[in-house]
C-alpha cells in the first residue's frame, strides 16, 4: 500500500509539474494496450448507453426560512461548475441535484439564504472550465464547487493539459475572492459495464488524475474532496446509488456525495467550528504530493493548504497540505423550511445541457 501511494505521489507530481510548465501528457500505455483499450471502450459505450433528457434546472434561492424582510444582506452565491455529475444528470427533480442539495445544506449551516448558479454542462471536460468561469464571475460567487475529470479520462485528454486548465479555473475564481472546493475525478474502475483490462487502467488513470488535480487545486488556493466513493465500493455494493445507465448517480447517490462535500464547503467559508473540524481520525500535515496520493485512494478525504504557525491564512508555500477526514453532515429535506424556493432564471447558458453525457468515447 505504501509503495503504491509513493508511486501515485510521484506520478501526480510529474503530471502537475508538466501542467505548470506546459508539458504534454504522460506516456503511460503501450501501443498494443491502447489498441485493446479502444476496443474495450467501444463495448463499454454500448453497455452504458445514454440517459434520455437533460438534468433538471435547480437555479434559485435556497433557505427561504432565513429570509429577514428587514435585512438588506443579499444571499450568498454558490456557483456550480463541471460536467454532467455537477449538473445532476440522472435525477428528474431539481432538489435532487448536487447543486440544490449543497445550496440547501449551506443555507442551513450558515443560517442565510443561498443563491445557486449552476453553469455545469453534460459532457464537459476541463477545457470547458474557462468558459464556465466566465459565466459565473459576473455573479460574484461567494463559493464555487467544481466536479470535473471523468470525461478527461474517458475521452483521453492529456492529463497535464487537464490539470493546467483546472488550476487556471481555480486561480481565476480565487482571484475574485471566491472560496473553491473541487470534487476530484471519481474512480472509474468500479463501473460494472467496464471490464478488465479497461477497468484496471481506468482506475489507475482516474486516481492519477485525481491526485494531480489535488496538487494543482491546493497550489492555486482551493481545496479538494476525493470523490472516489462517487463510483466506488459504497456504490458498487448498492445498485440503488446509480441511475438507469449504471454510470451516473441516482438521487441517493448524489445525496451521499453531497454529504461528503458539504463539510469542506462550510470549512472553506469559515463556517466549521474548530473543535469539530476533524473526526476521530484527525488530520495530518503531509507534502502536497503525498497528501494528494493519500486522498486519491481514500474517498471523502479533504486536502487543503497547511497553515504556518504564524497564523491562519499563512500557508507554507503550499508545499505542505492538511489531510482531513471530516464527519458527514445530514442534508435538509426537500420541501422543508430552508429548502429550495421557486427557481429564478440564471444566465442564458446556465444548465443549457446539450452534451451527450459522460460516456466512454474514443
């Protein structure tokens, strides 16, 4: 286990370094294996299939119970960026999407209204984040959640390029004063329609990308939450966690993932009490590459820049990171006080999901 983690840390650092200096992807696979994987990926596409329809729209103001008619304080703005998982493909009602779940949860913790702005799009890759950031910034988001990476793996995007594009998106959001939490690439090796050897390679590549994403995000001022569990053992043992395509999460699956992200989102906004931040396992300060590799193999793990002894906000050159295993929070029920208000229109292109979904493409 230790050797695998060290290897993953080395590869993650190599990808992140290539991203920083404009290098290409890593030559991880031989020509013969690539040919075999292309054949396997075509079979996986047929097995997974496509979900009909578009993700439900969920933009609007959440936390109506916290509205004070005498107050002039505007709602916090939560921006959601990324791919079909961020958009909520696989569910039929807006309040079941991860954006709505986190907006309602954040409103409950902060005791303040939260406006959700979802600009995620089915089929998106890291190259699409620049445009999504452009759509979000005019609304001055207080916080942003990004879920990206699965399509970068399935559509063979160069890892270094994908990591660089994610890092640039995080840097742009942070420069505007926005707190950023990134759900890293899920473990694609646990999707049942995907067979070995594609399953093994998918797991390897997705974990490597997740670790490299973590390095880039932390070094640009954000924090990450490992979403290996989004398609991992917990889901594999419970079919109801998946939508009809056995690829995207169901309503229960999204709720499980949102519960893992909510504590980190609250912490990024200073809403998490110090005495309850870590669970019984506590946190560890590790070199950022080692922290990234650790998180990639342990679902629900948060990684953020470690602070120096000189005080909060003074990170140690972002060379060291704090690894946390936070307690999951329950999410407020839909339709209850603090739940979603009637949706209000967002930007014209928000949730205009015209992609074909996250599928194995060649």
